[in-house]
C-alpha cells in the first residue's frame, strides 16, 4: 500500500462527499440511502436539505480527520 494512502483517503472521500452535496444542490435531486430512493427538492424540501446537509457535514468530518492526523492529534491515523 502506498505511503500516502492512509492519510489522503480522508481528503479524497471528503472531496467526493462535498461534490455530491454541491451537485445535489445544483440539480435538485439526491439519493437517500436510508430511504432507498431519489428525493427531489421540489417535492420534499425538508428531507432533501437534510440529506444534502449530511453530505457537507460528512465531508467536513473527513477533512478535519486529515488535518488532525497531520498535526499529530490522531496518532492511530499516522502512517508509520
């Protein structure tokens, strides 16, 4: 496994999650895994925005994990 893999996988997944939120916001529909269907902004606005918010929160958590591992706060994530 490459040396960059353990650390930067969080950044890559964070970018994917953020992009998913941005695309969902733009096109007005998103996939809700918990519901197993597509949710449209016009039909169910509260559920739609909740799912999009989860994309953004998840991406923020992943990016925070990368920053914390760079500072040494999370010793278990540091590649050896």
